[in-house]
């Protein structure tokens, strides 16, 4: 039975947070699925987040200069409609609230070995430990809870981890004199942890009630203002109060520091102060990046790779474990900081009231009732078949490419009905449900493939999942649109080949949209018979080094993209591809030359290289006796010196035409001649993998 959960989400442009229906996610390979018992609201961080919902999409875009530059680029190349879809997709996703919770593991991913179903765990991280009835959490952000620690204490493990990491940044040791500016929730925890570490703590906080809590529990000295405290005395000063763009906090901390003291910015503080005091005392300023080493590292958070204990003693998880152990023996106790408790059902109303200065931590309790049925139309009982009058699509994956490129075109097609969706986090599915009436949301592909009213799927997930998902979809009797690459290794190709050999044929299409583009069709019409030469120059756009496309477990960027360009040349040559070679210029960067030889003597070359950003991304030149053609960045095509087609409104790389071909094939049950067979797609990818791995990389001196 399909089930849904409630999660607290902030929708862009809306003034209120909302408890929304979301699909319960399936645990990823390196994650666990946790049924939440309680979470805690950290008011400073979370009410600031909530305020961000007031900004419109346009305001958010202008707050992100990097996205503005990208938007201008896409406007020039793709036109207004496609660019608007991209911006809406990127900035229009709902965001989950919360980052500290505790619960019990219900399921584990296939690579998880040190955590088991039934274990109680404290969980951490924005986007993972949410205010939600269920959470999918990375194995390195889930920490077993000792039996002696109740949920109402264990839920603070994340916040204590932040405090412990702050102390480690300050190199706090026994006997150190420590000042803490700000006695909000984080300041309270830093003060308490510093006291447990053997430091002599002074708390600076104008609110008397907060100051009393801090000084009472940690035996600290309290002052209302920094100017009242002893100056030039403290080894470390922890700023736990907000001060973004305000140099006065740094100045006050600098006056409190001894010679060569340290200022640790725990809150949202800009590390800029007056140079005179900082210079004269030679003060060190340090930032606290979340809960410890591992945060924001995809290897640690997504792939579950731990850091060696001998090299990184205090990771996020080890900080959390230390906090739980200290709570277990009574040295840390967050109970006095719980100033209110609410039921999860009332959490949206709690945020609607706005921040209350009297509140420190609010505990959120979950009743964990039986999961409610998903509030969307139930699927029909009809059997999946390859041909019907309509294409009833299930979307597997709902990332930027789907939302920014394919979705607007799918919605325009009269024969396509988008019926169901699943995505890794479920949030993209929730966003789509606001655009598509009656959309059924699923927590995983397995559930979606059981929906008998869906006769076709469009798979746009990360590359390492393509072959497995495509095989499962074929076995489920679905027509398949699979984004390239169809596989990243031979194991994936073997799986697809085995499934294709034993399952009755349905429509299977790879998203090599360029072969269907109007300009490709125009060029195909103009090409003469006989031997031809193709030179395809593709400029690589640099990606951040930590982008998932660059990762080896995703096949790397080149393997993920090169089939687009090779396939286009293959589609233009009416002859068998008999040889494909790859010459790596710089394998790490992806720079490479790919050479194609065909049975009729035609030759092709794809130059896949980094270049100047001002140059066009793609230029295809074709020559033959008394013939020349040039396709310029999918904006215009020139044949024998004359422009025969021009796109004034931006690039057209063939997505709309490809969708039309796919829909026609599904409704007719017939594969058109331009659509390769699944065997041909497997063969092409196998040639690419062979070529990529049988050449020697040539790296310039």
C-alpha cells in the first residue's frame, strides 16, 4: 500500500510553513530510514530560515549572483521559456526544516553494515534530520543512542556536536579562561561543554533569564555587556550571537582576548573587525563549520566514507557520539534548555507565531501513528501495455534536467499524461505535485513500477542507477525513456542485454535528443551519398571538482556525456560504425579526441575539450566532394555557404522532437526507423567504454 508522511516544508514565495504530504523515501545505498520520535527546534537558525520563504523567486535569484550569471547565459542560448523553467525548477523546490532529531531505524541501505533496523539513533543535518515523520539519513549522520539517554536528551546530540566542534576549534583545555558572547541555545551548549572540559567560563548576555540559566548550570560568571567583563583576559572568545555585517561583535571579542588569543565565530558573524586591536594582540579568528569534519563533503555524507581515526579524530559522528556518551554519564544535560514542548501536528502554527525571546529549545513530539494513505488518486488496475491512446508517464528522478528541460515539453504534448513521480528525497516530487493535478508520489522506483496505470517511465536519475532502473522498468512492462548514458560499466550493459533478450519488446529510447533535432533532420536531408568527413567540436564547460558528474562511481563526466555527440554522427551516416578510438589529452579533466570509422569509408572526429567560454559550445562541420555544411551551436545551419535554418529564439537540441517521437512510438506500438534498437544502444555504449579504457592517457608536461 502506498503511504505518505507529513513533513514541515517551506515553499518559495509563501509566507507560512506548511505540513505537507510527502512520499516516504526509500533508503539510499549508504543511508538509513528513520522513523522520527522527536526533533528539536533551534530558534535562531530555524526562524531565520523560515523568514527566507518570504522572498520571491526573482528576489532569490538576485541574491545569488552565480545563478544570475547562469540565467543570463541560458537566456542567450535557450531563450526565455526554457530559462524560466530552469530558474523555477532550481529555486522553486520546497525546503525541509530542521536538522536535529532522534528516532528508530526501520530500514537500511545495501552498503550499511554498522547500523541495524530497530536501533535508536540521533540524526543530524539540514535536509536529512528534518521535522518529518520519516527521515532518510546518511550512515555518517546517524549515531546510536546509549540506553541510558532518553530521546528528549538524545535529540540534542547534533547541537552538542556543534558546541564540541567549536571548543576544538578554540583548542580549549583545562584551566582556560573562556568567554561566550550570546546565551541563546547554542551559547548555552558551548558554555556547558566548556565547563565540562575544565574551562573557566564567563557568559555575556543582556537577557537576565538566559544569563541565569547559563551561569547556574555551568557555574559560569555572567555579565550583561562585554564592556562589563574583564578586558584582555580570555584565552578564547566564542561569539554565539548573530552579527552578520556588524564589526562590533568582533571588536568586543578582540578587547576581551588576551595577547594572541582566539576568537571563534560560532554564529552567523562576519569575521571583520577593526584592525588595530586585532593586530596589536595578534588575534586569531576561526570559523566553526557546522558539527565537525565531514560536513559538506559528499564522500562523507553521501557515500558513507569515514575518515581514518588516526588522522581525523573528531568527525561529525564522533562528536555526536562523544556528546551522547557525556549525556549517558550525566556530565551533559540539556533538560534545563527545553522551554516548551509541542506535538508535531502543531509545528506549523508554532512557527507562524514567530520567534519568542523567552524560548530556547522547543521539543517536538511525534505520535508515529500508522501511515496515512497518499492523498492522491489511486492508480487504476489496468495492465501495462506498450501501446495506448495516451502515454501515461511515471517520472523516476526529478532533478534539474527534468524540471528545466523536459517537463515543460512533456506538459505541452497532447498525448502525454504525467501520472506519477518518485525522486531521491521526495521534495522534487512534492514540488511537481503543486504543478500537476493528481500526481501520485512514490518513495522509490519499485513502488512506482507497480503502478499499473503507468505505461511509460522517464528515467533522469544519477548515472550509476540508469542500467538497473531501466532493466527493472523493462521487466515491469513499461516503455522506457532513459537519459544517457544507458550504463557506466559492462555489468550494467550485461544486465540490459540479458533483460532485453528475455522480455517482450516495448519501446526503449535513450535520450540522445540531438539525432531528432530539426537541424539534424535538415542536415540529414542535405547530405550527399558516399564518403563524408565529420568534425564535431564540443567545448567542455568546467564543473566544480566536487560535482557528482565528476565522480568515478558515476562513470565520470566524459563517459556520461560523450555518447550524445557520437550518436549524432552515427545517426547522420548511413553505414555501420566499425571502429571507435579514444585519445585522452587529459583524462582527469576529460579532454579527449574520439575518432570514428564507418564501413563506407566515412570518418568522424569528436574533439571534446576545454576552451574559451566565449566560444560556441558545439560546432559540427561536414565535408564531402563539392559539399560542406556547418551546424553552429544549434542556432543555425549553413549548407554550401547558405543558411538553410536558423533558430532566432535560442537553441533547439531536439528535446521536443524526441518527445514527439517517443509519444508516437508508445501510442502506435511501433519503433520508428530513426530510433535505434536497444541492442544498438548497448553496442554503442560498449564501444565507448572499450575505447575509453584501452588507450593511454596523454598528459602535457
